[in-house]
C-alpha cells in the first residue's frame, strides 16, 4: 500500500465519480446558462427555456397518466364545473387532477376513520 500515494487515490476516485455520474453531469452542464466567475459572467449559448417548453407537454401527459382512474376523472369534472379557469398551459389540468386525487384520498381517509376509528 505504500506505493499508492494520496494524489493517485484522489485521481482514481475522481475518475470513478465522473464515470459513475456521467449522464447527470452532462445534463447539468447542458442546462447551465451562465456561470459567475470573479472576473465577470460567462454566458453560454444554451437556452434552457427552449428545451423546457418542448419537454413539458410529454412530462405533463406522463403525470396525467399516473392519476388515471374513473373516480378521479369524475371528481376532476366536478372541480372543473365549479371553478372558472382562464385558458392556460397544461399545468392547470395537472393541478385540477392532483386536487381531485387529494380530495378523494381525504374522503377515503375519513371513511376509514369512521369505520375503524383508529
């Protein structure tokens, strides 16, 4: 073990870390728009909003599929009927769906509490 010095161990650990977390580090670098350094600011050519706008509809659809349930859809329709929602992006649909899920979970919790009392 005497032949392994501390700089060699550090280099090996850094290389292992970089190989292990290569994809998250690459995504982080791709999303970076500006870097502040003591001499000023470095602004990269990457625009984070262009990629975010393209990715949101797919992500929103995937999130909506998580809550697919007939009872949730009925509650969602009731919420939409009672609220006046101005036109907007898909975030409103997701928030309504999430609200329906939360209210149903609360209703089921109340029923459980009344039946079992614990």
